[in-house]
C-alpha cells in the first residue's frame, strides 16, 4: 500500500536540514543535505506507520503531494 504524505523541509540553524510530516504528529527526521533529509524522512514515515498499525491505531488519510521548502535559496 502506497500513500503520499506532505513533507516540509526546513534548513537547520546548525547546518543541514530537518523535515516534518504534518499529517503524522511527531514524525521528524534530518540530514546533512536536502537529499539525505528526504531519504531519512521516508524511513521515518515507514517506521511511524508500522508502529501505528502494530498498536491498532487508525492511519491518517493520505494527502495530495505537496512539497514546500522554507528558504529555498539556501
């Protein structure tokens, strides 16, 4: 089963990037590069959903794809 989640990429003050998934509260990841941060959030989403299903929790509905980058010139 494949779903699409909105992710928001933020530059980290100390360098690198952090990513959040608004539809999955508490689902965050980070990376030294944009690419690494986005790869890491894919794993974080998979683990988050795996834990939800194992706990018998209802999965939030999928979203339409949206990509937002804060301060894209960085």
